C-alpha cells in the first residue's frame, strides 16, 4: 500500500500541529510539519518542500500571526500572495485540504469555502467567521452532528446523523452570512450537500447556546466545498482522536470496534474517523 | 514625503457587535445610565512614502489594502481619511 504524505502547515501562532501529525502517523501515513517558508522557497535548498509532493494539506488551528487584523486574515493573505497558484493546482487535482479551527477561518478568508459562485467573482469571500455571540473565548467540548450525505471526502466513514464529541476553542467562530443573502446561501449549501457538521444537544436537536458555542447561523460547525475535497470545521478533531482524551472517559461506557476480524475495545474518539476517512478516500480515488 | 492615513474598520449594520454590547452593559452598570449603544471600530494608521501630488494613487492603494487584508467585505465597512 502506498504511504500517503501529509503536509501540516505551520507559521507563527499555529497550534496542535503535533497532535495532527501524530494522528495521521498512527493511521499509517507519513506526516510532516512544514513551515510556509519551506513551501515558498524562502529557506536553504535542502529545507525546501514542494506542495504537490503531498497528498493532504492540513491548516491547523491556533492563532496565526496573533489573530491580528482578524482571525486568519494575515495567514490567508500570505498564502494567497505567495502560494496561491500551487494551492489552486493542489485543489484542482482533487486532493483533500482540511482546515481546523483557525484553518477554517483561513479557508473562508481565502474564499475557498464555501466556494460556490452564484453571483460573485470566484475567490471572493461569501461568508465570514466572526466574534462569538458570547464575546468570550469558548473552550469546552461540543457535540456536532454529521449532516453530509457522502460528498465530503473527510466524513465518508461516518454515518449520517451520528453525533460526535469534539472540543472547540475559539473566540471568532460564528458562521455568518449577510442577512439579505442568508436564505439563498443556506438553501444553496443544503442542496449542494455542503453542510457537514451542525452543533446539537445530546438528543440531537439543533439547540441554541450553550450547545451552539458561538451563535453560528443554522448551527453550522463545518462545511465543505462543492467538490467535497475541502473541509473546514471549528471544533478540533485531533483533540478527540483517542477516546481517553474525553474528559468523561473514565465514566463512559467503552465502545467496541472490529479490527482484523477481532472485536476489541475502541480506543479512538470521535475525531479519528475524519482522518481515517480522508486517507481511505484518497486511496480509493487513486490520487 | 510621507503621508499618514487613518483606515477605520466598522461592522456593517445587522452584524452583532458583542464587544460593544458588553461594554454598553458594563457602562450602564457603572452608573452611566444614558448610554444607549456602544459600537466598536478598529483604526489602522498607515504611513506611506510618496512623491508629491500622487495622493490619488495612494488613496487607490489604500482601497486595495482594505479589500485585500484590512476589511472583510461580508461584515465590514471601511473609512479612509488622510491625516496629513
């Protein structure tokens, strides 16, 4: 089997790169944390990397460039200015791109998500991730329901309607669409099967705060692009990779999973399936 | 010659401003009962090196800066003002 190469982008202020790389390594892929400068060639020859050599690009969470101007704005402008064409080629080949938390903000700022173009120029921003309604940094576990019918490469291994528990940690995560376009865009997202995760309460109802930590419109927690190869989500799947990362793990009933015909205790948490599905989708597609 | 330009980024009408709301609430609590609303804005003071008489070009450049980085068209309006 081919070893897939994962590129985890790093600049000043990103976080959880190590968790993300360990998650992919655990699943048998080869993950590398790459600084943006290595991709644009502003380093010594032996440290240079080429984006096209990788199979998956991950933009991790954190506070890139100190969240100055707006969360994700500076990193988005830097990527657009220096790596724009490479990223466009990378996406055109159908390779998956994952944006977690701050990475989601970057993808939205770059105009890659939601990525449809009903009436505006391509590459223009259509939605925004803005300050939480609570005006606070919300850092705690959230429940998100999988809504995608199978378009998104990262969630094909997750049953539609299942509820996953993942921690969120952000101050600017409110999914926002301008009022006059709201209905039209939501309808567009629904028809295109682009809404991947929505915040819910334990019964699976679309509930307001505190279940929806930031006041997102339509309880949206994560969306993909029309082609399904770019996923952005606010909660951190890498922080829920193992079941024991859950704060309630010692009190929880243990899940079971079949591995090589043998039923064992499921050591993985809700976030693992996202990484696994991405790797499986690539191998299936033969990219 | 350098000129100074103030770029003020404000939230569009209809976008909630939680920071402003909270500030208003606190001001009310502190006894400033006449405060009806507080809105937050962000100002960038930008110094630009330019040749004399090229002000129009500079203004266009600042517009572009707003579009490319400083403002988010979905939620922000911006004001550009020359200081000196």
